[in-house]
C-alpha cells in the first residue's frame, strides 16, 4: 500500500511536469489551472490502471498448480467507469495439488479453494470442499471438519470448477 501511494504521488508529479512543459511551450499562455488538473488526472489514471491490473498481477504470482475457476466483476457508483468496463474484484482458485479422491467407487473428490478479494489490503480465504463428480454436488466443510449440508449446491455441466477438479 505504501508503494502504491508513492507511485500515485509520482504519477501526479509527472503529469504536473507535463503541464508545466505545455505552459513553457506556449510561453505561459496556457492557463495555470492545467497544472493541478493534470496532476489530479495523472493520479486518477494511475489508480484506475492499478485497479484493473490487480487481477492479472495476482495471476502471475500464483503457482502452476493453481487454476482460476471463477471471477467476480462489479461496477460501483463511485467508480462510474466500471459500469462501462467492469473490473475483477475477486477470484477463486482451485489448488490442484490438494485434490484427493475420497471415495473412488463414487467419484468423490476433496480439495481446497482459495478466494482472493481486492480491498485496501488484499484478502485471501480458503475452504475445503467435497465434490461428487457424477451428481455435480458441491458441499463445503464446516469448521468442525464435517460437510455443511445446508450449503450444498449443484454445479452446472460446464462449470470450470467441475472440469478442473474431476479431470485430475
């Protein structure tokens, strides 16, 4: 977060420098107010770029055995540009190394899912799941290491999680 702040300040200073250059080229005929406008626009442009680049940057840090199985895109009123191009604010990753065949006769697998969420400080949470590959039923484990049947859901036939977990 500190380095994001430093980079934002330097983006603003760089953009203000461009405005000063414009004023120098026009022999100070360009209005003085372009300097703070350029500085603010430079900082805003950098922050918007970083928000959109967050998902790609996090993907490059994932190990090879991690497979992205879902993404969440949102628009927000305080970020009107996200209604035009929604940004990825969270994604879920399957750890393929954690896939264990629980019952080979019933084609049931157990695995870990990690959820990454973009916020002021990036948040990561993980949970163990049980998936019946034949019936496509997915159930998370509760804190006491028992399946939480209240949270049972059926995945669609073309779900990325189903394909990634059941083809291993």
